[in-house]
C-alpha cells in the first residue's frame, strides 16, 4: 500500500487540519471555507491546492464556485498504513527473540 507523499505534509499544518475539520460537516465552497480564518483568500487557496494534490479533498465546479469535499478513501489508506505499526508492536515476539537479552535491559 502506498500513501501519497504529500498526505502527511498536508496533515502536518494546523490550517489545513482546520479546513479538513470544516469539511467534515459537508461540502463547502472556497469562500465558505475561508470565513473565520485570519489569513487571506490566496493563502486559503494555497492550502486547498495542497490538500487537493495530496488527494485529501476533491473539488468540483458549481457555477462560478469551487466546491470542496473530503476524499475519505485517502484517509482510510493512510490510517491502514499507520495501523501496520501498531500491529507489528502488538504481535508476540518469536521464541528466538524472547530468549535474547533485549532493548529493555540486559541480564546480569
């Protein structure tokens, strides 16, 4: 499974996370998204373009407006990838590893 390289960069920014939070409530126009932010529309547009490039949002034209929606499939793929780390840590060690002096301290 391959996660788009921009996904985690996109999620790392608090403004982009706030945009994603707003979109959880449903589709919004770029203008509606920009309300309440203390940055300009050009900056919001930049953030939206990065979210689109990462595949986290989709955009469609409705008249003269750009309407944005979450693309949940990408979130699911990223979550599945992250969960592989938890799965690996919760699996029991093999009998070979159990007998070794490990990272948690040495015998002696």
